[in-house]
């Protein structure tokens, strides 16, 4: 269906397109655009970032909802607990949608509770998956890392919850000083969290793309761009208010990662087409082929990284 | 489509008129170059399996003119391979043969194929390398004979074949020298393979995912394996990487011609004592293809049969037979199994039959009361094959058979591929009877020797212990059974004790080559297809070198 030469050309072409798209997006960014339209400047920066985080949390929740539904259905819901991530991720998705539409500042206890519950489910899921691996012959072997319950998958749920939790913290902040989460100024805190999420997700993509033998060169993109984005984000956080070029580059690579997450779903659709019977045999190949809903996780995390930038910019303005 | 249509390929040759079947499409064609009969081609290759098909591709790509012949049909897997064990017997070489000896061979399913692509069309895809010491088994291990090829040379060619077939193998292989990473990752283990893993852990030995020639991710026109489980009756998705869908498409692109339903009956030799071409039967009559070189790649029964049947006044004992060894030293693999019943649902028909393997007794020489080694693998016989095992080995019939078959989904098993020693008494010769082409049929005599039986006993004790270790019940041993064919035209360093040299060139006739499992001096405890292809790759490279030096 596709020769190796065609795949190489495709990977190169798509990388170019993604770069152009992220450059265009970056160009149309107008710093502080929201603030001009709103009277409550300070409050709005926080709210704007909170909305972006809601968007990220929602995307991750959507990814988990679709992915866990498909994978746990494939596992025949053998354990009742396998319904849990489905329920919590849908709740997180709904509440993130609501949060993104909600123009009010201030904490919402229900959203907060859902996000905390989402974090808990993700942590429990990781423990469950590790337990599942541990009881198989070979224990922590490649075979089990490839094919047993995926260790990294429930972390997406944790990340969704954490993004949401952060968004709630932001909404609570209206004072004229730099708010802190976990002891760090909010921009730095969100930035480091997004970077960790990007790295972890890239690690999972790396494991699964290694399982697929990187048969399509495009499979290298999600294991290289997100770690680069994470590195630049951490550097931005560490560098402090100066280094405008670094910030520009960091935002650009985050945007690349965000667009890539969506393009990734397209590549996975192509992967499904390359399974026996292709899309005509969708009932089987949606499960046998690469997971369609997984790549947008990167988009969600990249949004969080961009929100961190907004907050960092704001922090700079507030800095004495 | 009617049932007859699925057999259309057997009726009239397909590869003609400048085109050949496209194996990647249900009905399509690909262009094929054709060569006239009366002009000598560089190479006439008899057989298109692991030896001949590989060689055809490599030689054609090196710029030689090549015509390859196969007695079998050119199937299109996507449209002509049914999920039906009985129907798929169309892939086996079941022509009449006289089988004798203490352990007369059962020919067909696991040792001979009759199709373009040879038996790789229905092989179990198990792609293992020989243990390095086996290439010098006489000097290092005290049995058999040494190969004339160095193991590092062979490992170089193993690498080439593994790349071409996109072998899906484990990230780390537990035995032998470090090997390069397999091009594709291991497959998911089925419950049958997990049972092997648990049995090995109970016995305290290593196990791993089996390196298999079926894809674990898409590759070119081939999709990844769907774990349909009909591997040994013909893969209908092309996930299996056989000679039919890897080397032969390359051969055609390289300019080779492949003639299907073309049975070669005799190699002609000229007054100079050299081979001058082959007589083959196609379309109801005999034809003669002139050639500068003839390669015989018909596997360990048909190869000696053709050489012996090509006897002429100058070579009264058959071609390449001054050593008297053509047809002798036929080897098989012992293929015994231990079976048992477990409480868990296994459903071993899912996926390739042998997803997990232990080569422990190939690499460990401690406490052995026999020479050689064996690998053992998890099993997944399809229902008809399993019923046949019950009838053939345990004599179950009627209600007893029905009752036994009820347990099918809970059955587990471990089966060996065991090394057998070369013995001159195990041989292929010509019988008086003649087949449909008027050719004398092969007489195949085979008997295990004491060492072979000791190996089998060791294996059966060990495998039963493994099954006991996972609390299997109703354990029984299948003591009959062989797989694969090797020997009958062994390679060596000395014209008096071998038929061909390390380059697969016959000692007696310098433009006659033998390139298939026949040239194995020893059998090793692993499935032979990877080694045959590696030898073919090496031979092609050597032929290229010799041509450049004017030594052909």
C-alpha cells in the first residue's frame, strides 16, 4: 500500500506542514489580546489561563474516555473497576467543557471534586496496571510493557485532573500578586507540570512506537517534538523574565506539538487503513490498529504549556 | 466463487504472456519478463522455495538472466486461501512416494510444499539461527560433521534474511552471542505461549517470544498479523512473510521469469560433461530450457530424485554423485510433544501456533545423555489437525474422540524441534514405480538412531515435567512425528565426503548447483527455513563474486 520511500516523503511533508501551521498560528497570536477587551485585567489573565487549562484537561479527558472505552471493551471489562476511568474521564470532560464556558472567577467546588477524583482514579489505574503486569510471566519484560495493561495510559487521567485542579486554583486568585501553586509561582508551576506531562506522554508514545518498530518515519515526530517542547518550557521557567527569543521558540514548539497531536490522529487513521481490511473492517481494526484517540493528549498538554506562557508573561509584568 | 474456482491455479499455468499473478491483490497481475527456450539463460533454477526463490531474486537483481521452475501453482493468498484445513492441503506435496524404514516419514503438512514459494507458503514462520557451535559440531561438540562455512559468515546472512522478511522477534534473545535487533518487535503472546512461559519458569529455564516471519506492524503492501491462526495452512492476509510475497516479487522486478506448474524431470548434460539445461513438463508436454548454469532447489527429496533421475552414460549413478552421497544422510527433526489439560481457557488456535520458545537445550550441554539439541515451542493445532493427532497417536474414535475434542479449548502442549544425526542408511532413492509425469517416484527410508531416541526421551521427560509444573492434567506424550527435511546432498570441504562445496557448487559438474535444505551437513535443533535462505543469499553473493573474477 505504501512503500518505504512514500512513507519517508509523507513524514517529511507533514513535518513541514506542521511547522508552517505552528508558525502561522504564532504569527496571529496577539499578546494580551484579551486584556484589551476586558476591564478586569488581572482577573482576566487568570481566567484566560484557567480556560486554556480547562481546554487541556478536557482534551486529555476525551483521549482517556475514548481510549479506555475501546481498550477496556477489548479487555471485555473483565474487572468491574475497568468502568471507572470511563466514568471519571467523561465527568472530567463534561466539567472541563462547563469550566471553559464559565466566565466567572472563583472556585467551583463540584469541578474541584471531579478533578481531584480524576487524579485519584488515574493513580489507582496505574497501580492496577502495574499489578496486572506483575502477575504475568516475564514480569516487567518488554513483552508485558508492549502488550499487558499499559503502564503509562492511566497517567493521562492524572494529568487531566491536575490541569483541571490547576485551573480551579487560578480562578481562585484575584489578588494583585503572583499566585502560587505547590509553593511555586503559578506560571512556573503550570509550566513544570506541563513539561512533565509532555515527557511522560512522549515516553509512552516511544514505547508503543518502538513496538511498532517505527515502521513509518513519522512515528519519530511525537517522540522528538514533545521532549523538545518540554525542555524549552523548563528552560523558559528557569530562565526567568528575560530571554524573549527562548520564549518565542518555546511557544512555537508547543504549538507544533499541539497541531501534531491532531495530525497524529490522522496518522493513526492511516495506520488503521494499513491493517488487513482497512477501514472497511473498522470494528476489528479500530482495536487492532494504532489508538485513534491517543495522540490528542499531546494537544491537551501543549495547551497547558501555552497557558503557562500566558501566566509567565503576566508574572513578568507583575514582577517588581 | 465456487469451490472449483479456488483451485483454478492448479489447472493451467498462470505466469505467461508477460505477466504473473500479483500476490498482493485478489485478482491482479504484475509484469514478468520471459525468456526463449532455445537461448541459454544464465541460471535455470529448479524450485522456488526458501532456496530457489531466494536465489532467483538475488541473482536476478545481480543482473543474471534467471528462469525458475516450480511444480506447484501460483496462488493469490488474498483470494484463494480458505479458512479450511482440508481445502488448504492443496499447498502440500502429497505426490506418491514410497516411505520405509523404522520410522517411515509422513510427508506433506510440515515437511514439503508444492506451490510457487515452496513450503514457506505454509511454514510456521519460526525463524531461528543455528547455534554457532553447530557449524563445527564434529570439532567442538563431538558429533556429526563440520560445515564448510564459518558461523560468523552465516550470521551475516541471517541478518540479511531477517531484514528481508521483517522478522518480528524479542528485543533481547536469551541464548547465544548478542544478535542485532530484529527489524520488527515480538508479537503478543497467546495463552498457549504463556503456558510455555510458566512451564519454563517452573523448570527454572529461560524462554522468549519466538522470532517469527509474520509482521507485527505494517510493511510495504503487507498488513500486520491479525492472529487468524491458519498460518500452517496458508496465510490469507499476506502478513506472513513467505518467499511467495517477499523474494519472488523482487525476483520479478529484477527480471527473472518464474514458470508455475512446471515440473522439471531431468537435467541434461552435454558432451563436455556440463549441464546444458532442464527438461520440464508444463501444459501437457515436455519442453527443454537451455541454461549456462542449473541450480537444483527442490528440497531434500525432490533434489536427489532429480539428480539421480538425470543419470546418463557419463554419470551412470546420477549427477554430482561421484561421492555416492546423493540421497544419503537424509535428516529430519524429531517433532514429539507433550500435551495436557488445564482449567483456564487457552484457545490455542488464536495467533501463530508457536509464539513462545525455549532454546535452553540447544545451548546447554550439561547432563545430556545424547548429542545435539532441541528447541521446544508452544502449540496451536487447528481442530482437524488436533483430531488427527488423537486418532493417529491414541487411536481415539467415535464417542471417545468426541469427548476428547470437547476439551480442545483447554488444551496446552509443548513440542520439540529436535536435532537428528546424519546416517547414510537414511536415504532417498528411486523406486520402480512411476508418477503421472512418467518419472520414477522417490523411495524415502528413514529410521531414528539410538542417539535420536535418547534425545527424544530426554525431551519428553523434560516437557512432561514442565506441564506438571503448571498443574496440567491428563498429560500424554505424542511419540511419533517428524518435521522438516535436510541432508541428501551435503556440503563439505572434501569431494569424497560431500556433494557440493561451501558455495553450493557441485564438485563434479561446475555449472550445477544445489541450493536448499539438502546441503545441510547436520540438522541443528531449529527450523531450517532461515538457514536455507541465508545459504541462498551467501551462494548468490559468491556467484556474483565468481562472475566478476571470471570463475563461473
